[in-house]
C-alpha cells in the first residue's frame, strides 16, 4: 500500500510539472520565435532562452526520475535528477528575473542615474542567485535527497521578496515623466508588476519547507514557481504582440521596442522604433543605429 501511494504521488507530481512547464515552455518558444523573426533578439531574450533550456532539463529529470519503493540505495539516475531539479528550478527563476531586469534597460533607456541603478539591480540579482544556488548545493552534499529545510526557506523568502519588490517598483521609477498613452502605460506596468505573483508562490513554498516533511506538495509548488517565473518574463512580449494585433494604427506602436529619449534633466518621452520588413534600413540594436533612428524621429 505504501509503495502504491508513493507511486501515485510521483505520477501526480509529474502531471503537475508537465502541465505547468508546458505553458511556460510554449510561451517562451513563442517569445523567442517572435523576437528572432522580427530581428529584435537581445540580452533579455538570451536570458529567457537560458531559462527555457533549464526548464526543459528540469522537466526531463522529473520524467525520468525512478520512484524509490524501498529503503535501499537511491538509484544513480534518481540522485542526479534530484540534484538537477533542486538546483535547476532555482536557476530557472533567477534566469527569468535577469530577463525581466534586462527588459528595463531595453524598454526604457533611463537617465544615467536610473540606468546605473538598473545595472546594479542585475548585479544584485546575480549575487542572490549564486548565494541561493550555493546554499542548495551545500544542502544536497550534506542531506539525503537534497531535503531543503527552514534555512533554505528563509533565504529563499528574503531573496525572492526583495528581488520581486524591486521588479515591481522599478518600472514606476523608469516610466515617471514619460509621455505614453494611458492604455500603454497600464499594459507595461501590469506586465512588469506580475512579478509579485512569484513572491506569493514563494511564501507558500517557504511555509511548506518549514514543515518536518514538505513532501510532494512542496515539489509541485517549486515547479509552479519556476514555470510562473518563465511565463512572467515573457509577458511583456506577449502583451505587446496582442496590443499590436488590437491597435495596429495606435500611435504607441510596438511597446516592447520603445526607448526613452531625455530632452532635459527631468523630462523624457517614448520614441518608438518599429522594425518593418518593408524598411530599407531597419533599426537594430547597435548604438549607432539607435541614435540614427531616434535622431530621425526627433527630426
């Protein structure tokens, strides 16, 4: 009976992982295909691609993990899968956060101080990412089957809360004083502010890790957290695509390809750069091309 319950638990976890990751993987494939087709692939898309690869790896490891039905030694493939899932899911979350952070740098080119702050944010994210991954590696080396405890729960809750709060607050600072339609502003802020949903999932996961035996539920929540992070980092591109389909003649154009041009120390506006198959010289990401395109718009 115990073996049957364990097997059903594994199948339930796998089904939940497949459902969550399928949505995240599909949205990322759409995002990368769309960005590549429109020749707008940038660093944020590279981070999203890394998160996608890690997400697929975690899903594969979840599928090939061998259920342990006795008290004997853990099979090697099972041990490897546990390590990859434990570290990989964390890397998916933080790769997705890095993608969102780089979106700030691309979507809204802020004043020098804000731009430096945005770069500092990415550095802080990298340090928190390495710290959490290192802590989980230490746990996997010293605890059977990478059993995460309250120490990991506290670190994860603090890091996720701080990082997601920054991601929610940063767009308000970047878009302050920017000339943008109400609908476009709401769409951009909602797309970035969705990061707060990850914190909500983190709170649930941390609470489960405080239990003596987190069990299957904690693993499912961890899969949902990673999949949700990947989905949210694609949200701005997806929202932009939908916006373009619904507002083909709108003056805001392509929201995810907009840049702020500072006309003074305290003023800025969006200068939308629309790449088109019909343009003889489409505007790319090289700095000299950006300046040429922005200059022509300011004309």
